[in-house]
C-alpha cells in the first residue's frame, strides 16, 4: 500500500512537471516592416535584408591594421589582453548603466529601475553547438562573467537579436525563467522553450512599451537560422531602447548598409551605441558583420554620443578574427587614422559603467 502510494505520488508529480513544462507561451505579434511578416512565417518563406547586394564601405584599413597599443596590455601578441585606459565618457546623464558580460551579452539597468538583458548567452554557445564545438576541438571561450540566480530573477525583460547559437540560448532562457518579458524579432517565438513565457515578436520599426521604456525593433544587415533547413525563416533585428528623450541602441550582428542612416532619420541622434566590431574576416563575413572602421563610421552616422564596442575579448570565440583583441587594436588604430571624433568607451568583459 505504501509502495503504491509512493509510486502514485511520484507518477502524479512527474505528470504535473511534464504539464508545467509543456505550458504554452503567450505570444503577441507587432507589425512593421516587412508588412507581410506574418505571411512569410506562415508560408515558411524567407526574410531579406532591407538593402542587398554589394554596398560600398565608407572606410577601409589596408595595412598595419593591428599595431600594438600602449593601453592594451597582452600576455602574447593580441591575445589574453586587458584595456588599461580610463573608462571616461561624456557626461550624458542618461540614467542607463551598462554591464558588458562578454561577446554580445549585456545587462542594462534603465532609468526607471528595470533590468534588461541583451543577447544573454553564457558559455561558448547554446546547446548542442557547445557540445559539438568541444567534441571537434573548437577553441572554447573561457567562462564569461555570469549573473547570479538572484540577478537573473530580477530581470524584467530579455531582448534577443537573432537565432545564432552565440546570440540566442534556450539554456539561459530557462535560467532566467518566466518572470521576464521576452522581445524577439518576428518569427522567433517558435524557438522558445515552452513553459508559460511572455513573448512579444516584433517586425522592424514596431514599438512596444515595457514600463516607462519604449522598445523598438530596428533593421540589421544579417541573416538568421537555427538549423540547416530554416535559414531566414525568422527575422533578425537590432534594438532601440528609449526612456524619455534618452536612447540606447544595440545593433546586434550586422553589416554596414543604408539602414543606419534610416535609423538616424527616424529616431535622431543616439546617446549610447553598443556596436559590434568583430568577425569580419573570411568569405562574405564583412557583408553581415562590421569592421572596426565600419563601426566608427556608423557611430558618426547615428550621432552616437558614446560608442561602446563589443565582440572582441578574452571570452570571444574568434570566428573571423585574427586573435582575441585584434578588433580592438584595429579600432584604436583606425580611430586615429580616420581622425574620428566619436567618443569611445572601451570595456573589458565584466566591466560596468554608469552613463
């Protein structure tokens, strides 16, 4: 009798657990550009970049792109480095604080007291690519700075830019849990784990309200996939976060194109720009990723009051780069060569700054 009771309660608990795990998510869809996004997802058709084909680049580094810099101290040339310069920035007084976790992952504290996570991916990749990378000997990133369970539980919203395994993590989603609201480009909700998550899918130039924040999905020049058979069946995006007249822009993975000028025309100058500067080597990489000089020119086009670069670092996995800090060395070199007036705020992984 006692054994039967134990078995029955165990089975009931298992069924309840399975039921909880299969709870459907709540998904809201916001329309924008392209205006037929719903049909593209329904018909398993393909999203496209707003500007396609060969696009002239505004600047190019042709030689001596990776000279040592006195403020970048490295254990070996361009590897295992630390930026030692001051974390000085303009007196913006935006109320935003930025914590760079590494690669494309950020924790943002907003002026209205919320905590947002941008592209949170701990470890090298999401499963199963992390396992495959280890199996086949791909150089693993050292552990990125992580948030504690208490910090994860305090998350109000999560914004993912696209599905690639170094930018979208079902493991991290499960760690963050269902208390946060998830903002995704159109078509990406199908890749969320079930469990009662609150999700808003957004086409380009659609807007959502999160507390006192306005969150806009904006174009990026990239591509999207999770498997070998679903390329570009979900949209990709950057994010613009506004509180009053203060703006923070996260570009996501993107190449250079006219879409940045479009963003400037629509939203005006941007206070804080989080721009990628890595993974631009190799066939076709630069079409969908920015070089450091591309990012500098984009920062000027957007009127960025401060630019925080990302994608380099000791925890980077170096696809399409010479070394962990070659993008940063190239950025500092090209800033001088181009006589760029864009204020740079250089962080090391794990650094936080109040702006």
